[in-house]
């Protein structure tokens, strides 16, 4: 079996859609899973709480942003539709 992907192969590549990433600072407990899984989008502030890196509110095209949101133990990371024009 080849490593081909695409229509008809049963292995279609998922196209990453842009998202709007946010962290609810009232909910965040500083577990750090977001920064661990997607360090190109998230970091932790001086108090250890998660924050979205400046300019990365669109998720930066990172494939691990969705996984980081799922890994948050208190669901403080939210993904939404990108802001319209």
C-alpha cells in the first residue's frame, strides 16, 4: 500500500480551517497543557496562567491548537470562527 493521500485513496488530508483562539482567564488554572502542546500559539504569563501569543489569535495555522484546546483540564481554551472582515 502506498502512502498516497487524496480523493479515492481513503486517506484524504484534512484542510486546517482558520480559527479564533482565546483563553478564558477567569477559568484558567495554569495547568500549562496549551503551552506544552502548541508553544507556537500559547505561552504562560509570569503567574503561570496560559495566554495566547500576540499575533497568534488565529491559531497560526498550527495543527496542534485543537489538541491543546481538548487537553485543557478546565476547558479554558476556546476555538471559534475567525472574525469577519
